[in-house]
């Protein structure tokens, strides 16, 4: 039985969150094993203090691990740790070079959810993955921070709390900021909802733009601590956003997600789990989804007509269905929905 397991995870936050789906089945099958995740610098901030992971090693392919010399440096570092088993979720050649048993990706139809493909790596070796899913385990201190923040913002446990993130790392993923504001206005006025408006470090101007379009000021969240972000999202009744890392964080802390998709493939990278809803416009230009594959952004338009075609009414309907179906019980929060 392996005593030390290394999971080759990812650089992007969303991909790294999805890879946490392998933790529970690995722990169950190898209860005494020490599990280490290899992740990029951004994702390391989120997973370094994850209680279900024993250690994190940072893989910086744009810094000390760039190029073939950098990869050799990484291989030497990993060999020192004498891992017994490598679970290679990124199909990396480096994972085969560190002197451990290697479990690699299963070849097959690629148009399936990333989590499905990650879990197949374990299933191939007889590990039961029933009910396995991406999960982030928040600490008491992290939850206390979130409660303190919301208390200072005057948000009571009986009030509907909606998380909203209009940003993303690729312009073709983004829904119109004016429509985000219209959704927020409707939920604030009709449902007396408090709006947590999230933004990444480079999205402050976008956050301000949406905020200034809203009739009722939102609660601005500007933390760069991803664990704090996750704790705040975990207190939301519903999270609304584009295809981004925070969308996957929301699903991993069990907050119902309304995800807006157009240029990216929701089958491969949508929020994982049946409780979440993907909203699409239904417009087919013949080039969508263009990412992954299909020369992403090759149209040069600077925005995506497919995601722009999603209506405010579609998003509001998805949010209201979430609230009704969950009976407003998410994370112990309660409120009365007046329709």
C-alpha cells in the first residue's frame, strides 16, 4: 500500500478545484497515505491550507520550473520526497520521471466533464468513486471570518444572500455587465436580496462599473485570499457567474450555482453536480463552443454573441428555481420568497 501519494493537479484555480474530487476516494482506499498536491502558484493559495490535503508543492512553469532545465529541477525535487504513487491528472510526461508507480489518464472520448475523466484514473485501479465530487473543507476560523464580514455589512441570516461575479480571465466568457446589474436590481427589489459582488485583483474597475449601475448598493468583496472568498461564497443562497475559478469554488463549497456559458464547453467544464444550472442563449454560430479547441477567440470580435444572447429573464428564472428547490436551507440560511 502506498504511503506517499502525489497528485499532479493544475495551475488554473478552476481546474485545481475540480481535481479535489480524487481526495475522498483516495483517502478511503488508502486511509494511512500522505497525500500531496502539485499545483500552480495561483491554486496553491487555495489548497495549501485545505484540511483534506497533507501537503502542497508549487509547480511554477513560468518561473523556476520553466523550460527543460526547470522541469529537471522539479523532477529532482520530487524524487527527493520518494513518492510511492503518482496520480497524473494533467497527463504530464514529468509525472512519469520521478521513480514512483504511475496512474495516468484514461484515453477515450474527450467531450466529457473533467471530473469524470479524473475519477476514471482511480476507477481503472479498482477504487470506488461513488459520490466523489470536488470539495473544499472550510475551517472554523475561515467561517468565522465570513460571519464577521457579513455581520459588519448588516446581512442577517434570514436575508437572501446572492453571490455574483461578473469577471473572468477571458473576454469571450463574459456576460454583459449591464445585465448583471439588472439581475442584481431585480433580486434586490423583488426579493430583498443582499448582493455580494465579487472581483478578482484585476477586476476592480469592472466591479465598480456594475456597482454604479445598481439601484441598491451591493456589498463589495475585494479580498485576494481565495480561502476567504470560498467562505463568503459558502454563505450565499445562490452564486451567479461566468465560467471561472470562483464558479468551481462555489460548487465545491456546496453553494447552488447559476453558470453562464457561451464560448466555453459546459459539458467539459461546467459546475459539477446535478444541483447546479447552466444557462445558455441557444444561439448557434457554428463556432461555439470555441474553447477548448476550435481556435479560441479566432473570430477577433472581442466579445461573444452567444453568451451575450443570454437574457436577464433566463438568469432570474434559474435563480428563483434554485431558491424554491432548496427551500432556502443552504448553509442554514433561511428567508421567505415572495413571488
